């Protein structure tokens, strides 16, 4: 594949998981890819297996994002595409017991981090005459995931940011879309994907009853970054085996051990 030959693409959260899977697929398609993350050793490990440019940055720090965008742009003199994959969650548990500091960090990472990546990378995309920005959201933004706290809420914010930016930036030929992965096999969720009642529940709620692979997400990301999607913007596409047709997962078997049955229904100590 040569569709992305000499195209410069920035991938945040690219040191592992879905971000690394997308970055690897882009390199295979000929792109010059810069991965960004907070942990240098993760980035270095990723670059040992694949020819990736690396930049250590925290997407919640604006100056850090400015530097990362400049570094990615310097590879070819322009920026052609961006995948905003950096994200996470620190607020697993009942809403009545959410730690406010953890809530703020989660919102800051998922919403503000995506916004800062968009703010500064979109400037380069506009200067270059156009391009594509892809945000990685989550099925938790569209289907309630009980006890996920700030995660689904903040990913809903990412979805709206995608639509807002698509509406604003279309005049400059910049497309902005999002992807909502379902349960996808990465080291982060190995505890679930290795088997057990929570995985069984996921499968019960998924018409195409299998765990997603990073390649499933990467395939859509490359389409949204490429020429074949040149008239697509403002869309948030689920890649989840159809789970959005049913309901979010049931984590009772795991979290009841921590918070108790009463705790999960909002009773506080």
C-alpha cells in the first residue's frame, strides 16, 4: 500500500494499544508517523519494532502539544492527518463515591487533551490546504457503562467536539471524525478479554460476538484519514460488533467485590 506515501501523520497515545495499532498500520501504508505519549520507554519500545518517530509529550499541557505538532510537521514540512488516541479513566466506581480530583484528571485527559491536540494540529492542517483529524472515542459515550464515572461522560464531550470542529473547519477542507471502539483486545483490558463473566456479558450483548482487535479500529482510522472518505466529516462511527444496538457491559461481578451490592446502587459508607 502506498496511499499514505510521504504523508505525515501524528498519533497521540501511540505507544501502545489502539494508538500503536493505528500507527503501525499507517507505516505499513507508507506514512511518516510520529507517535506521542507521556512514557518514553513505551515509545522507544514501539519504535524498536516499527519505524516510528517518537515525541514525549503530555496532551493536557498546551506547550507540550505545540512542540509535538511542530515535531510531527517537521518530518515532511506539513501535517496531513492526526489521530487523537490519548485517553483513560481514573474513576471506576459508583457515582456517589467519585473522587473529584480523579474526575477532573480524566476529563482533562480525554476532553481537554483532545481539544488541545485538535486546536494546534488543525492550524497545520489548515495551513497545508486540508487534512483529516480522527478522534478515538468509546462506545461508553453512546451506551451507558454503569460505574465508569467520568469516562463515558468525557468521551461524549469528545464526540461533540468532533462535530463542532467538523462544522467549523469544513470551510478549510479539514475533515474531523470520530471512532467509538467497543471491547478491543489490548494489554489494558486483558483482565476482561482473557475470559470470565464480564466477557460473557459482552458477548451476549454483541451481535458479532467476538472481541475486537486493534486492526479493526485501524482499518477505519486509515479509511477516515484517506482519500476514500473525502466527503465524510462530523461522523462518529462505532466499531463494536454491533454492541451499540443493545446495552453496555455489566461489571457487577468485579465491582461488587469492591463496593458491595449496596454501594453499587449508591449507598455510601
